[in-house]
C-alpha cells in the first residue's frame, strides 16, 4: 500500500471529482467550454476545501493538448506531468507566498514571467497563501498582473482574501470556496473507506466529519489516522471516540437522563466518571451541549434525521428521540442555555470540575432561580410530575399552593384533640 497520506492519494484530478464546491467548479468548466478564460483568478476560502487542488486542475485544463477543456484527457504529456503523483511541469510554477512574499521575490517572478512557456500552451503561476505577499510585493506584481503577456496566467489561493490588496483583487475573477456540508463529506469518506477495504463501525464517520469541521483535508487526515490504527474488526466507535477525545455516548445518555428525572446523585456520579476516566471536562461540556442541541431540534422537528438536520447512527437516534420526549420544551431550552453559559465560564477556569458540577446543579435546581425560563422549567416539571428530591431521586411534585405542615420542618405530627363533652369532664365510657 502507498505510504502517501490519504488526502494525497485521493486528491482530485478533475473538477468532477471536487466535492462540495459546485458553485465554483461549474462556472469554471463553463468558462473553459466557452474559451473565455481570464488571465488571473483568486480562489479564497477556509483551509483544506480545495483551493490549491482546483488551481492545479485548472492548470491541467488549460495546458491539455485538447484544451482549454473542462475535462483533461489525462493522456498527453502535460496531463501526465500534472497528474496526482506526476513529476510536475516546468510551465506550472507553484509559489508558497509564506516564504516567498517579499518584494525581491516578486521582482524575480516578474522578470521570469515574460519568458514564454517551454512546452505548454500557458505559463501558469499558482501563488499559495497569497495573503502573505507583502504590499510592496503586490505592488511589484501589479503591472504584470494587470497587463500580462498572452501566455501568462495567475492563480492566487488564500484563506484571507481581504489581505490581498484591492488593486490586485480588482484584476482577478474571485471564486469563494466554502466548507463542505457534513452529509457530502460523510458520503465521500465512506466511499474512501470502501476503496481502502477497511470496515468502519456506524457512528465513526459522523465523529470524523465533526473533527474535520467541513475541511476535506482535515477530515481525510483524521480518517487516515483511524485507518492506520484499525484492528481486525476495522475502525470501532470506541476507538474513534477515545482517539479523537470525544465523550462516550453512554456518559451523555446518563447525564441527560439524570437531568430529565431530576436525579442529582446520578448526575454527579457521571461527573465523577468523567474526571476519573481522564476525560477533559471542557470537552464533556461541549459534547453535552451538542447532545442538548440535537434534543432541542428533535423535540421541535421529530423527523429531523430524515431532513438531514441531525447526523447520528440509528441506535443513537432512537435513544435521543426517547430522551427528547422526557423533557418539556422550556426545560430542555433552559438546560441548553445553562450548559452554553457554563461552557463560556469554563474558559480559563482554575477548577473545571467545579464548574462542571455547578452546571449540573443549576440545571437540576430550577426552583433556586426566579427568572422566567426557570419558572417555565418548573411548570414543565409539574406537568410531568417530577421533582428533584433531597436524596437525588425523582419524587412526586406537590400541587401549587401547597403549604408544608410542622412535620415538614422536623416537628412531630400532632393528632387531632378528642372532643370535649358539654360537662367539661371526660367522655363517658
């Protein structure tokens, strides 16, 4: 098996293989069909979403013997040179502006740019991390970018287009790339795992997609790490959640059920398991907030999974649907708000465990707060007949307006006095 990283082995070689960027690849292919190619392009967007890859594909399309074409033939010398594992072409020059962004580098590029291509139709400069070019460097390039010779093309790729000076931006066709949607990325990763011939348990791909945060390259790097450590059973959910640092689903189930039943003992037991298991309290709170977000959506949209609003395995989805039904709407919203506020407070906290315990206490004790959301949460609990008892279990909620007797404060219950007869003496036997 090749020792190349997964994202390099499966790097797209045509616009048709680029996922999640149809708003960019379709217009570019149409421009190539119409032979209306600009002399300079600016590709911007988050890291790992296909900017540099698309620049290389555009170079293949322009220098293909059958080109300019939206679909490179893959057979000519230029296509083979610019293929995924090809040696590269002397006429397609990639420059990392992070280390070559000074004015002297720009002047050197400008002097060499006027020489014609050695073998290809165009000489193409791909300038990666273009925002790292200094203002003086951009000014040195300005004239050649504004009025280049017929054989010259520029493709700038950057994560921060606002740092590219306006005089350069105005002379380019700007194509903004976006993060890839989770569903598209999950399907792509599943296809890659199938081609690698390694089994992956249900629930692993959503974790990888979440870790990659919409970046194809980051997601592929995470997947590569999991595949490298796969055993005979392939990549298991337990292995993935442990390696990526995510909270085990059983802990989330336990704390959510404790919130629903007002069971303080169970909630604080989960906190202890989180700490004793070596889990990061901040990560646990982040994952808990994600779970509460899913429950809020499920409570409002029962068929959220079918609509693509929630990405989870069937068994986890079934448990979450049951959990969403055990909360009132106000109670669930209040829990999510408190966990979100607690997560903000945990940044820089000296004792994350203490902050986690306080979050659980606030969620479990709506009666301790007089704000509107706490009152609504208490009404939800009254409707469900649940109250957090002193021992941490669930107890019946007394009716509104109930006033406790002396026995509720530690006094002995007094039996009603016997009736006194009219004569004032003891009752007759």
